[in-house]
């Protein structure tokens, strides 16, 4: 059983072909800058192939990807019918979807309706679905939603304290994101700890370019940091996270900014980049902090404080915490960031082991022996989670 996982952005197409018999990644790649000077980076095991082939749309991109999978020199399949199914990552499913589903015209219509909540991602995903249906008419199509895992949140956790009519009329509420990653890590840490996921209280810290925390109890999301959109929650690399709403109005009035201009500031010029003025890359900020740059130091301290504050908040939601997990680019690789976050939680009995923590992107427990709460690094694997969900559906 071979499943192709597709993640379509507005101008990109990421993919993995996974053999579900042993969950081996047969090939993977990324088509970048679709519609411009596009190029494909295709990987088979430890070999990388760069194909500079500009394409106008996702239809053309998927055709080129299929050509690489079938390539006479480095192809991994000999016939397109070897691909049994395609699993599509969808950013926003609104309140329509609380689980992964097979594609129908009704499902596509609902994904399109949710485009108002994810205008950059959902339309691109629909393009990917349509293109896949054309290119692989015999393969089953499934969709896996980033928001679905969070549909188990109690209403008092996701409702906003604004007039209720805005929830009724427009669906304004907390939806969350990174649900596929949070679900994968929850089940993985349960296996690593030798405990049923239904018997664990987990705070998963998905810290990457976009970042969100999730309180997971009995294998279900009961609270998460991102909100109506992926802008909410903790400070991120270049996104602001939660703000006093008046901050936005005040700056717009002072600078005479349009909503689009303010949106750019909040999504691309804020977070640790905004505070440090250096970069959205933690490696650059840490290097400057080591050289004595005070704004770089401030950005790092602020980030660690905000993440720790959310972890402490979720102790309330979970009625205690069994394990804190770190995942995604920053969470898996930034040694000092993990330590600073945990140091802010010493009052809860959280103790990190500095020697164990001295590792990057490796599955490992990093808590001290006498830590009241276990701490783990668990590299995420959203593509595998999508493939697993797709396999269950087509069975």
C-alpha cells in the first residue's frame, strides 16, 4: 500500500510517497515558486535532484512530480496505479470536520467555504485535490485537517468574549492549528512512555516558524494557543501572537495603516523578529545575544516567558501535567530555548537535565531524574500522520 501525501501552498507543493507496509518514505520533495521561476527539489533516500522546470499551476506541478516518481533512472514506482491513495493536508476545516474524511464534492465545497478563514491555504489545497484527481483518477483521495484535532475542545475553551452573534453568524471562535502534529506527538509520547494515550496529560509545544501549544487529555485536545487564525497564541518567529486588541487599533491610527498593511506587520514583522530587529531565525538571534545585543536577549527571554506561561496555564486545563513535549524546528533543535522555557517552570517542579538536553532533533527524554513533570523531545511527522489517517479511511 503506497500513499502520496500532498501539502499544497499558494505557490508550493510539498509531497512524500510513503510505503505503508513499513512506513518508509520512498521519495519526497518540494515544488517552489509555482507560477514564477519555479523549481523542484526531489529526494530519494540520500540523493537529491533539482529540476528547474517552471510551471504555471498545481496541475503542471503534480505532473512533473509524477514524472520524477516514475523516472527511469531514479523512479520509485513503475506504474502510477501503484499509488493507492492521496492524503491532502488542509489547514482549515472550520466546524464542519472533526476528523479526516474521503473527498467528495460536498467536502470540497465545505473546504472552499472555510477559505474565508484560511485564504492563502484552503484555495491552494482545493487546486491540489482537483489536480490530483485529474492526474491519478484511480487513486482514493482523503483530506486531513489541521483544525480537526481541536474540535474536542469544550465550548468554554474556544469561545471568545465578544458578542455571541459573531460566533453564530461568522463562526468567530478559537480553532487552533497544527492538529496533525499535536495528534502525532500525543500518540508517539504515549508509546515512548509505555502508557495509554487515554491516561496521559500532555502539553505539546509545536515550536517552529508558526508555533502553538496544545493541552491534550485522554488523547484529545482540550485547549490550544492559536485562535481564529494561526496568528494567535504565543509569540512566534515573525508573528505577534496574542495582543491587547487596542494595540492594533492604536498603531493603525498613528501610522494611518490599512488592514492589509497591519496584517503584514503582525504576520511577517513581529514576534522575536520584531523585538530583536535581527532575524526570524533563532540561531541568528542567539548569536547576537551571545555578543551582548540587548534586544536579542530581550526577544529570547520574552519568548521563553510566554511559552512557559502557556504551559502553566494548561496545567489548569489539564488538572496537572504528566509530560511536556517539544517538537518542530525550534522545539527540536534550539537547546537554549528549551532550557529557558523549563527554567521558567521550576516552581512547578520542572527540571531539565542539561546533558540530556544537549541534542538536536533526536527523540529523547531530557528531564532530570527528580523532575516532577517529564520532558521529552519528540520530532514531529505530520506526513506520516496524514498517511496513517488516509490508510484508515481507505480500508
